[in-house]
């Protein structure tokens, strides 16, 4: 689907996504590129980066945060400082690798000081990442539409000012088979409209909490929703292919008849059962 934010537990894929988004290259790399050894001289290829080396000190959450920053639709929210640092960092890594291939690493460190070599750039990116307080918007179409579930997951930190009603076109919500919560499907039908709410100005830690709650059967993706005649950027939790749908899901019916069952049988902060 268009504008998909690829979140993968494989660090190599996360690294590649960061590099693609920042360097604007549509790389398709084969698995040999990830090897610790140098199979051949990368200086003569567009994809000569040794990707097991770059971004080596970043953990998964930091890589995902970098991806989120560089995937923001709204250009005014784009962190150009981080983008510039990443570009300079990659160029510096390339230079370092080429010196290493030729056995001239000492020459590299003579050429670049402690502020502009590939190792110092990693620290500068991390420092900038810590300063950048990215805020997220998430469209809730299912159980999180209810105040009870939101407070059980996120506490009472989300004020009414952070919430707004919103709609999403060309999607439809269905029950998950043998469960008391829903999934959403893309229909490409303009007549299909999902009514929900958008939670705005969520913190990164709140997003991690939501990721944990949604569990292994859902993933986050960027979408655009409508609210008060405005189009807003948001994220949404989409189901993975292993979830099976049944009949259409109705929020009001669920709230009245099934919310209690959901809390009793499936609610789990470490991943909905």
C-alpha cells in the first residue's frame, strides 16, 4: 500500500529503510551486502555501503524513531538537522570503508577530526534524536475509541483537547473471528467510511506502549484522515494476514454488549490475546 511505514524487527531492514529515506536511493540489496567481510570492492558500485557497519550503535527503537522522523508527510515537521547529519554520516562511513579497504585507516583519522568522522557523527545523530520531541497522531477505529480502554492502556494523560472525531475513507471494520475486538480492511470503495477518533500529540513512549498493546498481529502505517473539513496525517494499526475477519463490526454494539468480555478474555497490555 502507498505510504506504508515499514516496521520490521530485523535491524538490517530498519537500517536500509533509514538510508533509503534519507539518501533518496531506491536500493535493492542482496544478502551478501550484510556480511561482515568485504566480498568485493564497493567503491565501484552505487550500493557499496557495508550496512552491517553503518548505524551500528543504534538500537531498534532508535532506528524506528529515525524512520518515523524521515517519513513525516508534513514538510514543516521534517527534521532537517537529523537528515543532514545522516547524509554526512553515510558519506563519512563510505570514506572510512574505502580507506580501510586500502589499509589506510590512520590516514582517515588524520584527515578527519573527532567532530566529523563517521564515529563522531553517530553520537551527534543520537544527541539530536534525544532533543527532537517528535509527536504522533493515531487514528483509533476499534476498542481504543472507548475511554475505558484508552485509560487502561495509556492512563489518564490524554486530555479531551488531544482527541478529535475523524473519518477514514475506503476502509471497513470487521470483527476478528472468535474475538471481541475488530480489524480494519482497505476496500478501495469511496462509499466505505470508517468513523473513529484521532489522538494527537502522543509521545514516542506512548506509541511504544500502543505498539506493545496492539501486539504481534497488528502493525503501524501512515494514513490520512478527515476531520472538520481538514485532512490530517496520522497512523493506524492494520492487521497482519494471519487475522481472520467475520461480520462487520459496530462500535456501539461492542461498547454495550462486548466491552466487558474484551476486558475479561482478551485485554493484555503486553499484546491483545
